[in-house]
């Protein structure tokens, strides 16, 4: 009876190991989205920025066909606060993207939600074609946040 219990436990451990390997996708556990989202907090506001790629565009509920990824950088930005009005921030004036030694202002802000406490949208920048780090800065009025990607994600 004890031997049968050991066999059942061994079989269950084998099944768990197989499921773990199958769920990892065979790429060392990394996903396409790894490193695309950066988060920062300042002045009571949480900012989450996700660098959009061809694989993630389908999950965005907006028509972004005017901004092809070979010409533009698209960053989905989500703001969360429990005080203040996030709609007071003029996103096109308050943000900038620095790639290498080039800094750029956005060419557009595509709003996805204008909720005063949970604002969301897409910042659109002209693609600089630079490799290396990229830094998105956002002026929140009383404070500034910076989101840093160590390497420009592939489109």
C-alpha cells in the first residue's frame, strides 16, 4: 500500500513538471511582454507605461492605423490617483520621450479614458530609430515621473 502511494505521488509530481514546462512556452519563461511595461509613483499618482509592439496593438481599443510602428513609437499610459483631477494634465505638453541624445514631444495623445481618477491613453511619438535606452517623462504638475526602458523594444 505504501509503495502504491509513493507511485501516485511520483506520477503527480511528473504531471506538475510537465505542466510547468508546457506553460513556460519553451523560451526560458520569458514572454513577449517582458520589460514592455514600466511603473512609477509621484505626488499621489501611479503611472504605468506600456511600450506597444505589433503583438500588443490588437489589445488596444483604438484605431491606431494612422500611426504605423515603423514610423511612430506608441506608449499606452494609465494613470491612477485617489485625489485630484488627472484631466487637468495636458498630455501633449506634459510628456516627452528621450532616445539617446534626442528628445521629442508627442505628436498625438489618443484618449482611451478621460476618467478623472483613472485616465488612460496612447502617447504617439515620431520614431527616432535609435537603439539603447528610452525615457518617457511626464510632468504631473507638482512632480515629474520618468519611465525608463533599458533598450528600445522592437516594433
